């Protein structure tokens, strides 16, 4: 809401907003203000207007009355900056959510504003895309452009020069990232430490001289070498035994969007995946690698053009299988949750699925249960209009609406994107409970490797529509070079464990989560190693 006041999309009821001395309440100032302040929205589709990628980027410069030569130059520069060269002729609605965010960013860059506002602009980006966006922000800053970014990602917040914390509509803190993360009221504001900083503090019991780092790069740089030259026998982590009850089987799946047309786009090539009943299986890969397309095959939204898909007892190559029957068993929470909303009010939206399935008894209690699972207060939210919700609240409602159907399989496309740190952790804990205690099978697509390490037993990595890497979380996240090749990073704990091994600490392979790292170091300590 505050960000939308800074380019006069919203006007103050009281007080004033000045942009270069221009009052946003004066309508004669609006054109100059909006040329000065460009904004990348939280939902990029809200600002995409043209029929092809390059035409959409050109829309803003065209409205500035620039020459054709200058427009082409700006479009070329922006499209290269965001890495969409291969998609310039594609229709925006055929892009993945992460690619749409890149397109929205390119459209703003082509306008060359003096101030750029990014409203959760990295939520759908893969690790490489997130790095690209942050490097772009630094480049803009070096060129004299002011950058303001709204974020729930604390590692991104750590890169800012100055942080402003909002809580319940008020500014509660203003200062440097380091000052914010040391503030005693951080928890009260619903914020957490960046993963690297939190891990560094845990590691101080072993390495007391480790400084209060903010980023993963700083943590890796300050890890100490094992100068004692002492080594103790350490067994590698036990490899998880894979269950044999396969609930989802994908064989040689291929899919082309708009097949047989000039806009045909090959999305999947010879994909093979198996998901065991009661397990949590993660799909990882850069934006546009095919993760969402596979998920949409798993509940019958898309049917196999080539190959086979079996979900529970349903063979989805059989055209007589009704999608409704499949969605009773496999519920999908989409990447953009508002795409699956049908009703005006939150309570009615969550009840929509069960009503379609014929549930009539105890419907209110089922809705209440689903809302409690995702952390939405029943009385506070049941009568809220869906369109008034924040992005994170919409994601919770979408998850609750699927859970209300009580599916055996839960398919989740970027389930924590756009959530604040506290809600993020709550959703992860709820999903872990659904898997471990309720026996629900989870298939999760995510760009957040920490989430994948916390949730998943099995992982499939995708690249350019192909499944290129399979294994347990330990097996996949210890293949650092392969992950970098496909544009991904290992979780912070896995990177730290790898670096410590390089520095002479004989830690086991397969360490991917903070608790595994701490336990491994404790075992070293118990074997005769004393803290440095």
C-alpha cells in the first residue's frame, strides 16, 4: 500500500507524498511523477498489456513518444538484461510466472525511470533469476537510480543500504540491515534472521570467532580451517530407503503448448518421475523448466500428448477418466492462487470444492479445519472479500480450499512464495505434519532450496523440459557443480558443510539441513574435537 502511494496509484487520505517536490494529490503532476517512479508489481500479469514479449516491453517507451530507433534500442537492452532473448516473440500469457516477472521488470527498465520500486518482484524467480534481479538493482543504484524493494526475503533485505520496517500500518524501525537483525523486537514484527546469519549463530558453539554475517557468501568466507590436522572416522548419512508403493508414475511424458501452430512451444521432453505413497517429492529447476507443466498433468488439468501418467488408480491416457474424479484424489494449489478462485468471500471459496464434491454435512467445520491448518482465523477471515487479501493471504486461502477436499495427494506450486517469514515457517510446519502424521503424499515445486531440504525425501531436477537429476535430498544437494550448471544453488547448510570439508573438517557427505550440520559437528566434538 505504501509503495503504491509513491507513484500516485493511491492517494493519501491525510498527510502528503512528495516526489521531487511534486504533490501526488495534484492531478497535473501525475504524468511527471509516473515517469519518475517505475513500479514492478507483486503480480506481474497486472501490468502486461501486449500480445508478444517485445511489444509489451515497447509499450512504455512508445507512450513516451520516443523514436522507433530509440524504442528498439531500449527493448533490446531490457530484454537482454532480464534474460528473455529466446522468448521475444512469445505471447506473455504462455510464460511461466517467473518469466512474467522478468517481463514486467523489463517493461519498467525500458522506461528509464529515476526511481524503481520492486514489490515482491523476486518471489517467483529461481536462484539464478533472484541473483540477476539483485545484481540489476545494484547496477541501477550505481547508475544513480534509486531502488526501493518490498520483500519478505531476509537475505534480500540484508543487501539493502537502509531498511524500513512496517508493522500494522506503521513505521516501527528505520536503519541498516545489521541494526535491524540485532533489534530485540525482530520477532514481534514477524521477521526472522537471514538463513546464513541464523546458521552462523548456531555454529558459534564450535567456531566462537565467527562474525555476525548477513549473507551466505560472507559465511563461507569466514569459516575456519582445521589447522589441528586431526581427523576422526565419520560415517556418511544413511541413505533413505525408498518406499516401493508408487502412487504417481510418469513415463516418457512430452508436451507442446499450442501444438501445430506457429506459436508452438515444447515444454516437456521424455519426462520420467515416480512418487511413493506418503512421501514428499520436490520438483526443482529454473523458471520455464517444466515443473508447473508436470504438476498440471498430475491432477488431469493437462492430459498426456505423448507418454503415460498414472495417478493412484487413474490412467490419465484414458480419455474416459473424468478430471473431477482425479481432482478428488490429487488437489493442486497453483502458482498464482487467484487463478483458482471462484467465489467472492473467503469462507465460500474454501467451501466451493467440497460443495462441488457433494459434501453437505459439517461443511462449516471442514472449512474451519482447513483455515486453521493454514493459519487463517475462521471468524476474522470467513467474510473477507477475496480480492482484498494480500498475496500471502491469497496463497493461504488457495491451500485451504484444496485441503478442504481432503485429497490423498497434495500438489503445491511455489507454496511459500510471497509469505512473510513467520507465515512461511508456519506453512512449512503444517505441510510436514500433513505428510508425517496424516500420511498425505506431497509433490512440491519450489525455487527455495531451504524449503526443499526441510520438506522433501526425494527430488527431481528439471532443465529445459527434461528430468536431469533424481535422488534423495542428500544425493541431489551434494552435487553442487551439477546444480550450478542448471542454475540452482544448494541450501546454505549444504554449502557450509561442503566448504568445511574443503577446509579439512571431515564431515559426512549428505548434510543438507542446519540440524544435520550441527549434529555432525557435535559428533566430531564427541570424538575428541574441541572447539577452536
